[in-house]
């Protein structure tokens, strides 16, 4: 029951109810028109911190372009297509998988082994990695070039070897620096103030043997107080003097280029704290560079000076297809300029004697949708023409001084037949006047006032929502801010709302993702929204516990089954099979296992045997017991034991450790291994139920038995703490042998096996049900989110994807290829409908008399009519409000959709 144009099906390339049914491929044929011109790369992801390298990807003898965006560590390949004046770059994501997928921070392509194919130098932890271009037989491929070595090494004067040092924020030089025909390396050393020269000493100028020849290439050091350099500040070849660095910069970019045809490489530097470049002429020799002057705020040949707010990096390569290398500049870190920040200076001279003319501040960007930082799209039929338009928000466009302005763009669907196309109608769809902090707007649409048109709710970076009522009409909408703090809702940061009737009560509820990676569920009670849970379905899209998940939920309907898709910062877009089944689950579930009132009598039987210095127990709980209490797949967050009231309060003085594991064992006769630590802190013990909330919740898979271990060491012996226990009739309590294991140096968690019992402490578990993801449907980009709609009426959905790089990517759904011959199904069903528009009653006529089913939905996806018929049927909507409804007719394996207008 998709809330936008409900007859659109969303079918994904992952397991759907146990089997894969559809898959996506990049779709680059959709035209996107902006300012009257069709963009060459309309849906091409966008760029924030691009690095540029030429490479022949399709092996046609012509250099193409690989863009590596440091923001998200993503690869953006472009093919050189066309001829003559029509030559241009065309986005080619099909080549992404041909490149290594572990590249981060720095990617530079250059031929090190003299085979005419560009290889890859890139950043690895503590140094540089290298892949060799092994492309053959028309197929692009790469292999690790360093044998068993994990990184590139160099030799020092004393014969020792170490890694080639490159700071992860930098852009070093991989080029022929000394004019001898091989690839050398220039990189700022550890302090970030002077440059190391790693000379290539490989035989025949082809290889990866390097020698640290200079520790102060050019005789200069970076000035700690600005982006200039200090001339004659160090002696090339000598170890630098030690001086405390108080204003040291944390990153630099370097381009080496011979600007005056004297055979010596000049340098162009960018600094992490400044937006301008500095050019350093080289007046030394090929073997011993010397920089005696500098040009701050460098302007190539007196053209527009480079100014990118912070950290410019320059690239010397031909991007105008005339065989002469040009200059491209782009920022190397965020925050920085994020629109009109890829500057191109055309070389109108020659390779030996370059002359530069500023041509473009949006190289490649002007050929695509690029909104700056972030793109958060949704499909909605904004103008009531039956086609799914796109409304998309952004994190923000850089303005000045690190400030951003956000907006909603409106892309009108201009598709004719099966040829998908869009037009950028507005880049400021609504005014955010009246919103205190309108960053990162994420829109969602539904008919909230039951007047037959779409209203809009927008989430913002400050965690709040705003409600905009459509005071116009379905065909000519006009959105008016009604409530800038809708429902009084504040989820913390980066509210990502989705309107959907989750509990089938006819009211549009809210799912709201947030920065920490969880999804909030607010139920619509008719007069407002009530928070049901902050952890809907136990969904957590965070990675590594960094609270940077950026969950972005979207709902879609697949053959009457609601599906939940959740985007994320780095984990791609995951599919969850049924959001409505999550609604029926409790947010948390606590149940008790064991009800007898028997009290343990020995130190071995209780997990709190405090008369000993050490203790160790493992308890087994069968899956059948958990399932009988209604537990399902979820995370165990808390455990409780009932300490009998006959003893005084005691503590395990040095704390306890709790470990858990899923297991196939139905009984235990010894200590199991491979358990996960969920708690390792102090444990006060008092009469009654004692609860321990885990510092790391444990995921129970819903089918396995579980074993829980409690152990302690270095306890101050006092008295045992007996607990209530139940004889469960099977070996479920393994305890340790204290013999020789009861000293202050003994580790109770390693105590050997002592014995086993069927007397198991009464236990309460608190479990938060989790809906397991069916899998990731889309991945590979930074802060991915998506919405789905069938744009070309082939019964397969398209996906519009937003990324933090500021652009959009359109993916086309298709039938899953499973490698065997399949029956081809015609998804279309011919149906005649009249009258339409109608005052209430209309007729549906099919071409044959086979049985068929129909459903009628309103724009919010609520089912209004359904039934079965043969050949012909009349449907009456007289008692429904005027507006647009969606008719879905299914016959055998064919279907048809139609928009019904009641007026």
C-alpha cells in the first residue's frame, strides 16, 4: 500500500518471502532536462571530493575517466564516448565491479611496469597499496602487485626497509619526478611539513623498488601559520631538525608538473586549512630540486585564482579530448564547496608549454543532478497526471564560511510510453520560512486531511518535523506550512519520516529514522501521534556502534504485502519483509523460565556463590522454552535471577562476567566455548529479583538453544547468595571445580569443569523482537536511501537512489536471471474502463471471460473495494469522497492498473 501512487509495485533483488524474484541494473537511458537542456549524465550520483585519473576501461585505446570520491570511498567510472565536437564523458557504473573494492582515501592511476596499462596506487593502513592492471581479451582486471607484502616499502640509506609513508588526508605524487622515465613518489613526511622523495630504483625503469633519497625535497618546509612555505628551511637529504610544531597542518595535496618546459617538476600545493593553491617553481636540477620562490593564491596564467574554501587538490590530465593535459581542481575534504567546486582550466597551449584558460567551475557536475551534500528522494504524483514525479531534499548546498542552505527539488515525470524522462521544474519547491533549522529536509506525502490531495510532512536535521497542508488541489498543489513542530515530535537528529497506515486503522502513522540508526514508530490516534517505540522492529542501521546509522525508512507494497526498506550511512539499503507484522509484536518481551520455589543450597548451584573467591556456571535454555513464551528472533537485553530473601544483601565484590551463545546442544555436560561477552561490571546482589542489563545486547536467532555463562574472580568471600531454582529434567547447569582454583590469582572464567545438574536458577529474560533483514537490496554508496515505483508500466519497479554525494541514481527493476530457461510472462492485461471520470459508478470490461480479481485503493493505499468477476463488472464508489483512486485488476499472471477520477 504505497502511499504515493499506489499501483506502483516495488520488487527488489533480494530474498522476498524466501526466494529472490527481481533484481536491479543501472538505468542510464532516462533523460533529465534542466534549464531547457538534456543533461548528459542526469542520474550519476553526484560528487563531493572527487579525485581524477585517466584509464582505458573498455580497452578501445582511448582513455576514459575514473573518478574516486573520497567522501564515501566510492568509484565513479566514466567512458569517453562520441566523436569530434560531440565527444564527452558518460557515466558507466557497470565498470565499478571491475576495480578492487577495498580502496580508501587516495586512488591514483599510473603505469608503473611499462606495459601501457595504468595501475592503481591507493591508501592502505600505514602506507600505500598497489594493484597491477592485468586486463586482457577486452576485460578490465587488476591483481595485487606486491606479492605477500601488505604495503609498498622503501629502502633507507642504512639498508633498512620500511613503508612508504602517506598520510590518509593527503594527495601525494606518483609520477616521474627526476626525469628518468620511471614512477617516483613525493609525499609529506610524518610531521606534515616537508616532503620525502622516494626514488624509483627498479631496473629498466619498470617496477616498485624505492629508495628514500631526499627527506627535504626542494629545501622548503610548509609554514605552520599559513598555506605558504618557508624557503631554505631544511637541507635536502639531511634529517630535519627537531622543532616543536605548534601550528602544524594536518594535510596537504601535491601536484607535480613542468610548467616552463625546463625538464624540472614544479609543485602545486593545497592545504587542508585554506582554499587557495600555492605554486612552487623548481630551479634546481633533476637530481636535486630547489624551490627558491613561491606564488600564493596561484592563478594559472593569470586566470581565475583557485578558491575552493578548503583543501584544493589539482589533477593534470586531458579532459577536453584534444590530447593535451588540462588542469582540474577539486576539494579534498568535507566540509567544503559542494556545488560548482570542480574547476577546469583548459590547456590551450601544448603539453610542453601549457597555457591555461578557465572554462568551467562545474566540470562533470553540470552534466548531472548534483544538489551538494545529500539527496533524499521520494516518488509522488505531484501534479495528478498519473505519473510518479520526484521530490528530493538535500543535506545542503555550501554557501560560505561553512554554512549551508537546504532545499527541495521537484522533478516532473515527463515519461511518454516506456521512455522514462524527467524535467527539473523547481530547485526551491517550497519555502522553509518559519522553520528554525531547515537543514536536511526529507519529505513524505499522504492525504492527511482526507480532501483527496497530498499533504507533506518534512523531517529535518534537528530531529523535528513540519507539516505542510496542500491548500491547492491534486492537479495544482500549493503547500502551506501549518505546523513547524508537527506533533511535538523530536527524535534527536536527522529525522527521516515515512507516512504509512501501519495498523490498518485508516490513519496515517509515522515511521521516523534518525541519525543513531534506529526507527521510531508513532501511531496516529486521530488527534495526534503517540510514540509506540523508539526501536521499531529492533532495526539498527548503525555500523560499529558509532551512532552514525542514519536510518531512512520507506514503505512499498508488493502484491498486497507491505515491505519496509531502510537506508543507512554505510550499510546500504536493507529490506524487511513485513512492517505490519512488526506492529503486532511487543516492543519488548519479558518472560520467566522456571517457577518452582526451591532454593539452591551450594556455592556450585548458584551463580552468586560468594563464599568463594571464584565461580563459574553455564545454564542451558532450550529454544522450545523460549518459543513457548512467545519469544522470536531478537536481542536479549536483560537477565534476572531471584535471590531468596533469607540472606542479607551481598555483592560479588569484583564484579561478574556474563557470556552467551546460540547452541545446538539440548543438554550440557561440560563447559561450552565460543561465547560472547555481554556484561563485565560490578554486580550488587540483594534479596528478590536482581536484573542485569547487558552492555552489549545478544542476538538470539529464534531457533537455537542458548547457553548463558556467569563467572567471577577475586571476590572477597562472604556468604553465598542462594537463588530460586527449578529442576527442569535435563542437564542444564554446569558448574566449575573450585579445587586449586580459589585464589586471588585464579580466573574464575577459566575454571575447569566440576559437575552438572538439572537444577537451573529461575530466570527472566527481556528480549526486544527484531525483524531480520531479508538482505541488502542496494549498496555501494554513502548515506544511501531509495524509493520505488514502476515508471514504465512493465510491472517491475524502478528505484530512485539518493546518496550523500548529492546526486541521484536510477535503477531499473527486471526479472531475476537465475541461469536457466524461464517462461516469459506477459505482465499486461487489456481492460476497458468507462466512464472515467465518473460520478461514482464505472464499468470494467476484459477481452475474455476468464476469472479476474480487482482492488480499488485511495491515494494513501487504503483498500476501498475488492471483488472477483468474469469479463465484466460494475464498481460503485458513490459513497466515497471525490478524488483519485487506483484500480488494480489481476487475471492469471497478468495485471492492469488505472487511475479512476471521481468528481
